[in-house]
C-alpha cells in the first residue's frame, strides 16, 4: 500500500489532491498537512513513499521543508515532488536540482502530473 503525504497551506488544494490520489491509487493512504512543521512531523511519524510539497507557504516554505527533510536520516530517502503555482519555473527548477529533486509540477493539477514517472 502506497502512502502519500501532501503538504500545502491551502485546504482546498489538499482536498483536491486527496480525491485525485484516492481515485488514481485505490487503497493508497493519503496524509495531509497544512504547514511545513506539521508536514515534517507527519513525514517522520508515517514514513510516506512520496511527499507532494507546495513551495509558497508561510513560516517554512517548501524549500525549507525539503532542506530539513533531506538532512534528516529518518526521511532523507523519501521522494519529494514540488507542486507549485509559481511562475518562475526555471529559477525554481535550479533550486529543485540543488536539493536533489527529480520532478516538479505546476499546481494546475492534472492526473498525468501525479502518475509515477
């Protein structure tokens, strides 16, 4: 059973993601957090297979969350996929690569963007 953690400060985004994940991956476990700190705690407690992470969030943004996760041996091997509505994809892509991220996807959610690559 696949476990997916989504971290986004917009509740509606998490609800949409949850529906898409449940329809696309029946039997999967969908876990969500409305802020970076809670997301880090849930990642450590639940050991998800993948983390879907928004970039623009108050307090800890997605880059800070990713940096913390990638420096914690308990969760550093979890795949992180950024979901973002930011316009400057090229600049964000450079930051993604710096942290070892393989994929990013605009926050205009489509099922194809969430399927395993």
